[in-house]
């Protein structure tokens, strides 16, 4: 969320997953000195998003049949940011998958997961 607020990456989803009372914290100037240390996150996000964007453009004709497998997805927001572009399968530890399911439920407004 802090990287999006600083304009380093595009991730409109991250802040929406934070508790409402703390969403503004990502925009605080206190994060500016930390941003250079998060360069690997910025570079990784730009690289993977760029590759995914290229693949989505190249496979536009088969839009309904596209699937992306994210191994070690963690709390990455990519499947949420690209929802509707392809079917996403996220593979990770059971506790992480359950946590992500709860976040999806919060994002969809249901409070839980499906």
C-alpha cells in the first residue's frame, strides 16, 4: 500500500485490504526513507506485472481459457488486481491460503471467503 501511495507501483487493491482505520498510514511521509529498501518489491512487481500484461495481450483471443498459477503467492494482490482477466490458482502454505481467502472475502464485501 505504501509503494502504491508513493507512486512506485500500481496496486489499488493493497490499501483496500488494510483495516479502514489504518488505510491512511500508507500515505504518511514516514515511509519515504524506507522505500529505497523496498526496491526489490518494486522491481519484482513491475517485472511480473509486465510479463503478465504481455501474456494477457498475446492471449486476448482465448480470454475465457486463460489460467495463471501463482506458486508461493503469499499475500500478493496480483490475483485480485487482475481478476476477470484470467482464472488464478494460488499455491501456498495452508495458513497463507486461508488468510488470503479471508482477504478475498473482505474485498468482496462478504467478510469471509468462498
